[in-house]
C-alpha cells in the first residue's frame, strides 16, 4: 500500500519533465488538429427502424445542434408522451464548443510544451470528456424515456422508452440504435492513439 | 344383308360426322411458353424496370403501370375531376379545368408524349391531349401532377396531338374535324367553301415547360388523324396523316372512304418558324384558356388568352407538301433514324414506307403529280421507299425497336406484325386479345428505343378476365421482343380505355420523384405553417378557416360562429414533413369531394352549410394509429344569430357555457 504513492511520485519525478519523442510530439499535435473536425461533422447518431420506416429515421448530434428526422421522431413519440426534441432542451449545445476547444488547446499545448505530463493531462481530458458525455447522455435518455406526459394517448403499463446508450434496443415497434458518428469516432481514435503514445513513452523510458 | 348394309351406312355416317367435327376450325390458340411467369414476376418489394404512362381515353386521366409486372400504381387526373383526391373539387385545382366554355370537368385523353432531349427520353414531362374540348396538358414526372392545361382555339377536336419534336421545342395539336373558323354560322353543306383545318405549334419552354401557341397553320378542310415529328435527318419536319380528303360532311364511313389515296402532310416547321420570325401570318382574335398550377402556391390560375398567330399554308406553299397515302391513313410513324415514315392506311392491303431523302429530292425536282388547294402533291412513287406487302388487316400504329425492326398493330386481324424497316420483310406475327389499337415499345417513338417489350392496348376484352357484367375492364398484353420471335408474357387489365402509351426506364424517373413538399417553401395565400398560425377569419359572408393537420389532430377542431348563409373555406395545411403521410378532409353534407393534402401542401375545401346544427369533419386518409380520433366539429347557427366566431383545439370548457 505504501508503495503506490512512492511509485506515483517516482513517475512524476522521473518522467513528468521529460521531453516527448519527436514522433509522439508530432502525433499529439496532429491529433489535436484532428479534433477540430468535431465542429464540422456529427458526433453521435441515433438510428431507428420500424415496419413503416424500412428506410429508417436518424437523429444526428452535432457539437451545437441536432439534425435529421427530429421532427418526425418527435411527431411519432408524442403518442407515448415523450417530449418534443428541440435544440433548446440541451444546455450542452451552449458550452460544448468551449469544452472541445479547451481539449484541443490542451492537446496543442502538449505538443508545444513537449513534456510527458502534458500528454497525460491531454489523455485525461479526453477520457474525462468521453465519460462525462456518456453520463450526460444517459441522464438525458433516462429523463426522455421515463418522464412521460400522463395524458399521452398510448400508455403501456410498466413501459419506459429510454433510448440505448450504445448499441441496439427494441422499443415497441421501433428498433433503435445509438452510437458514435464520424466526430465520435475521431474522438475515440484520438483517445486510443493517446493511450498508445503513453504506453510507447512508458516503454521507451524503460529501455 | 340389309342389316349389314344399314350398319355400314350408319357407321359411315357416324365416322363422317366425327371427321367433319374434328375438321371444324378451333378458336384462336394461345401459346404461353413455360418461362413467361418468371419474366413478369417482380419480387415483393422490388421495383419494375419501366414506368408505363398510359392514356385513359374516355376517363380523361393518365394511368401509371409498372412493366413487366403490369401493376397499376396511380391514376393521375388530367382533364377529368377526380373526387378521390379532390382534383377539380378543391379551390386550388378548379381553375385547371377552366375553358372558353367555362368549367369542363371531363375530356377524352388519347395520346401521351414524353419529353425528349436530342431525341431521347429525358424523364421531365408527360404531355396528353384532350380530344373533345381541344386541350393539351403537361404533367410533371417529378410530382406526377398536372401542371398546365392549354386550350386550343380554332380546333374541332384535338386528336393528332400532343406529338413532340426532338428537343421538345414544339408539341402539335391538329384538329380532328375541320370546322368553319371563328364560330361562323354557316350551312353544314358549305363544307368545301367554309370549313378549314388547323394545326397548332405549341412552344414548350425548355426550363419551365410552360406552353404557348407559337403559331397555327390554316389548312384545307379535311380530318387530321395522327402525327409524328421528324428526327435525326428529318428534324425540322412534321408528318400528319389526313383522311376525308373527299371533304365529306355526312356518313363519313362511306363518303370519306371513296378515294384510293388520302394524304400524309409533310410540314417544314423550321420554314414556318422563319416566316413567323419575319412577322408573317395574321394575328386573329381567339379565346382560349391557359391554366397553370404552381408548386410554389399549390394553386392554379386560369388566364383567358385573346389572340393567335395564323399562317395560311396556301399563301406559303413551301411550308407544306402532300404525299399520297392509301386509304384513310391512321398511324404516321417515323423510325428512330428519322429517314423512314410509315403510313398505315387502315383500309389498305399494304403499308407504304416513305423515305425522307426521296421526299427532299422530289421537292427539289418538283416531282409533283398536281396540287390540292394550291399545295403540291408529291408523286407517290417518288416519295416511296417501298411497301410492306400483305402485312395484315387494318394496320393502325407502328413502333420501333433498337435493332431496325418495326411493330405494327393490326386492328382487324387482331395481331402485332414485326417487320424489318429497311428490307420491308415480315419477320413474325402474334395474336392480340382482341383488336389491338395502339402499341408501345419502351422508347419506341424516340431516336434511341429501349426495346425489350411491346405492349398491346386492345379495344375488345371479352373473355380475357372474370366477367363483370356488360361493362368490362380494358385489356393490355405484354410481349417479350428480345428474341427473334415475339413471346406473349402477360395479360393485364387497364382503367379507362387506353389509347397511346409510352414506357420509360424507371432509372430516368425514380431518382427525381418528389417525396414531400417543403413547408418553408409553401407560399399559399392561406397557409398555416404551424399550429400557432391557425385561425378563423370572417370576410362578410365568407369564413376562412386556416387549419393544420398533423398526426393525429386537426387544428382548430372546434369552430363556432358559422351562420346559415355563410360560405366556409377550409384551408388545410398538412404539417407533416415525412414521406407518405397525406391527410384527407371531408365535411358532412358538403356538396363537394374530399381533398387529399400531401405533406407540406395546402388545399381548400369549399362548404356551404345548408342547415343549423353541429357538423362533424374528419381526416379521410388513414394516417396513423389515432386516425379515427382525427376529427372535429363545426357549429352552424341560424342566420342573424349572435354566436361569436370562436375556434380552438384541446380546450375543454365547463358544461353549459355558451
């Protein structure tokens, strides 16, 4: 038990101030630049299919807005008492542009400062943002699926309609899928890349 | 011995009777070859290869079928009212059927022409003719709605129409019956002196498709039957079949069948264009309606045009030439190259094929046999490429494939005859059931036929389907023409009475097919683009209801303050922006039809309440699980009552309140 803090301390002391390998530095800089795409592509998608909608309905979540068949989805969901989905119901769209901006800033800074602790900070920021986004999305989904209008035309005892967090779920006549879109994949890719870089730096320290 | 003889005689008699009976000719034979079913079977959920756009004849509509399945997809109202979707009943569509005679709710649609560019299908518009009250119509192949109807003045019936030029520069409208021009009150027996023919050249705007009559040719008085534009080498010319050159005005059956030869009239329309550009011709007074439907306002407007420019062909003899053609020609069809013109004398025992090149040489050499009313008549032999000998009885129409073959319908002998355009040799014949009129090869009238099938549109159905009393469905047959021999694949019933039809590859239509109208682009004067914009307004005796429909309610659905003597206009906007979610609307006792409103569209139903009470209205298109709930009430109070104008949705009041 008493070893752990000492190892941490050793990690910080020995490595934190070390410069990154040139390849790592370039990769970190490029990854931060790659995140700029988040302003131009959708981050997340919800797809739905029903017998009447073989071509499917989609809702795309962007950094500051929604797109796709949002009106149609709302029109269908009002029968079971779900709220009308509107951009204004998501305060996240107000601050996500700054949050992503901050992460890009940390990434670029990591490349400029060129120290390993900044790489760790950058990875931590991405992972925390990812976890935060999923928790936030889950909480919204819970509310959207459970907080139903008591005067809804269709009420089914014990039924709630929380959309899937990630993956596929059957909700009455709809099959719903939730998962990352291009922007989300880029974020995940950057996360994996940073994890790999940390591992690479860690190994190269040993040799 | 006697017994033996008797027995032998009896046996002989029986044998003879038996033999005679087996010699008795059998009825028409059918040869369905084994794999026919698999060639027309389109798997559930799969699409047909071709759209078949078929005239409805006396139903005044077009019908849309799939080929090779023969399945009916849509009846598309053009010249006739259609209570099924409110065409001609909604305030927006009523102007479409306006004419110089007022509102004419019916016509007889005979021929289809699909727009072409460089002689090939471009998938933009379908044109149709109104044979009775002379009109032409333009239908959008994006929305499958009638967008424009133009009345034709100086016409006694618009039959040789709406055939089009290679780049859809013009479509034509030739009068079927000659008449005294300008509504003159003259004795019928003064035909030769007073009756004239008229051919309208209608210019089609290449981007909007808008039609207007560029000029009319005034011709000698006889009947114009069918026509085709030249193409390729003969681009710039138009060919019309003429009958009743006898100029009979009674018992035409006999009196218009006297001459051995009538005419095919060749028109050099480029030349006519030159004269028009020089300001030649006379502007004549004429009254004709021009009706245009706007996708922008989802409404039609009707304008009464006042004049038309007329070129009398007897004054401009280098526009028109006559070519003798045997026995009352009907079809007058031009092959894909534009070189050959097939005349189908419906009473003749052979079919002449004329050569455009030879016609030009004959004109250059003035190789004429005389003139008719001052117009040169080219020598038959000088224009002739050759004759198809003994093709069958009653040749009517000819279509072409991509391999140099022609397919001619034979009304009397009830068959399709395949022959080679160059060699004039007959290659094959198949029976049709029965008495084929028009026929269609996909792309058959274009420079680039798609081939593959020929479809027969028959005049007699008889025993082909389960009988339905004296009035039967009409019938069509589909034949495979990909091989040397034509193969019967399918019988399918058709609506109305199909005359001409065209088939076009689905790939030219499907990608552009409109799914919804964008609500933001709806500029209807009475649109409500959301429930917040709904209202009820009184303008004197008129009550205008700005109503919206979305699954599954109408807004407003409670309306009070309507009084006897009012005229109520329900302006319904369908707020849906989703594919295939139309809403419908009907009011109890309304002397009107329903209206169907497509997503993003506004349509208006006029209602004149005729009694005091509370009148339900409802959505007529089963739109959703709660469609039966999609309804409302209009309260009608006595004239002079002081019930205030009031409207709401979802407002529940205390019982007993006023």
